[in-house]
C-alpha cells in the first residue's frame, strides 16, 4: 500500500519547470488545463528525486488551478508516480499476464533475496528496490522489468545478476535521450 509522504526538503520547482508548465497548459483550451496533468507530474517527479511528496502534488494543483484531491487520485492510480522516496535503481517488474506465466514471481523472489529486501523496501545503501507493476506492454518479451526509461527483457537470474552488477558499477543508463 502506498501512503502519501511529506518531504523534509522544499519542493524543487525550477524556472525551467514553470516555463514547461505554461507550454503544456497552452496546448489545451482555457478550463481544460488539467489535461496536462500527467506530463506535469512526470516532469516535477524527475526534478524531485523521482518521487512526489504531498507538497509537490499541492504545488501542481495550484499551478493547474484544480483541487489537490484531483492530483492525489491520479498519482495514487498510476504506478509510474512514486509517493515515497525511492531507490536509485528501482526494478519495476511486470507481474501480470505473460510475465507471470513466464516466471516473474520466482525472479522477483530471487532478486529480493539477492538484495536482502522485501518488495517495496530500499536497500540500506539506497541503491535498490523491487516493485511489482501492471502490464508494461512488452508482453512478447516476458519476463521483463522497467528501470528508469528502459526495459530489460527475457530476464533470467543470470541477467539479473549482471544488471545488479552493472548498476553498482554505474554502467546502467536510466534516462532516455530521445
Ligand atoms: S504481461 Fe508483462 S509486459 Fe505485458
């Protein structure tokens, strides 16, 4: 279960972000600016250590002139928004459909055991966490996970070992340049 968290530091609201909000709002008619909500949340999350505190969500509500509850309900619905601080490398395993039948549960258990955490926990060094999410649309490549902007597919325990080592060595790309 995810619980909305307060942050112990102010929301990072940059000039670049505020300019982006205006651009995104301008794509929709007056009174329909809420349509820009998903993208705005993504961008603010990217600027705030990959999670959205209650203060961050309230800021978005203010910028879009909507009620805070309208932001909370969207953030709590989609698994791509994080309501708690997250690990640097968050393994988001698809745990539905094809991935389930191709052994993702065993793989998640293997990964948790290797990292010494339960699902949702962060390793003491702050590097890793394991999360189950709904279908990520790469069913033909099951079992798979998302790490940052990238998918890792046809996973096996050996591939997880290699991925974890690459993360520790700082060799894993998280943000797409596209
Ligand atoms: S079932 Fe795993 S990506 Fe669709």
